């Protein structure tokens, strides 16, 4: 099912089974066989990767598991988190359209609904001296799966009470991702950042976090240009890189 896009998903490869769509995307890049927007979709991923080196488990055929190849050479390396913002908003646009108005992004790129994980994003960048050369955007989204080993996970079907057409969702997702990516490419960073903060999980709320092995209370105040999380702790502002802080949920 081809999306109504300029380039996102116009080259589309479906693999019934693969180890990782991000790995497959990298192989296509290595062989110079991918155009920008090339999308690799699989029904079953055997070695899907999540953030922090975690594995990504999904029931075959019931969820969205895909990777999109982008060439954001317009984006300086120091601003690579802007791509995370654009992609996160694209996925949330889809979730909000489906009726999950309270869906949010948990920094840096997990997708949450009512304190449970709906999916995740894994972006792997190739950089040159000053800018991004290629980005492989991996997206996993729980759609029709009803049973999870981890009770902190959920799906669209569980949240909405009915199954959805995965192919239709993929088509729409690619359309919404392209819209957000084009906003980024045209320099609408302030707009993207503002909208990202509006859907940021626990933004401007007092919550507990784990920092250096200790439980601390703090309030998320924003995200720095380099992607670090800004947290107010004991009336002081601290910035945390990925893996330096963990949410307590």
C-alpha cells in the first residue's frame, strides 16, 4: 500500500522475517541501493534492538516494525536531536489521529499511553565532519498485540478496544513522518520543539528519577539543543544525557 508522499515509503521493501530492519537498512546503504525515504517493513523481527541495548519483542504480524532511511545532510551534528523530535511528533500524530489523544513521548524516544509503553524509536546516524550523512529511523509500535510479558507495555488494540489494519497504519505513518521531516528540513525547529514539549511525558511535573544510583525528585523543564534533558532538582538546573537518568514509573 503506497503512501501519498513525495519520497517517504516510495521505495518499500517487505521482509516476512529479518533480524533487524535497522540492520537491513544499513546493508542497503552499504550497497548504495536505497533512495531517501526507503522503508523496510517486516512481519517478524528476530533481533530487534531497543534503546540501552534492550531487545524489542513483538508478536509476528500484529505490530508495526519498520525502518526508514533518511539523508538529513542539512542538519548539523550538534542538532541531531531535532530529528528525534520530528520523528516522535510524526508517530504521535498517528496515535492522536487514531484516538489516543493522551499519547506522549518519554524522553528520549519511547512512546507512552497512560504510563505504559506503546512503542519506541531507534535512530542510528552516520555523520561526517559537520552534519548528518544518513539516518536510519527504526520504529516499533504495538498495534494488535494483546498479551505482553512485560505488564508495563500496551497496544493500540488494548487502548482502543478493537483491532486496526497494520498496512493502513503504516501508509498513514509514512505520510505523517514526511510532513514532520519536511518541517524540519524547512527550518521550523521552533515549532517542532514547542510541539514536542507539549507531548513530553511528565513535562513540568514533579516526579522521582534515578540519578547516580539515587532516587531524586525533580521537574522536567525542557530539552537542550543537544538533546540533553533539563531537570530542576533542589531549585538547581541540571542537564542529563542518555543513560545518565532513568524514570521511576
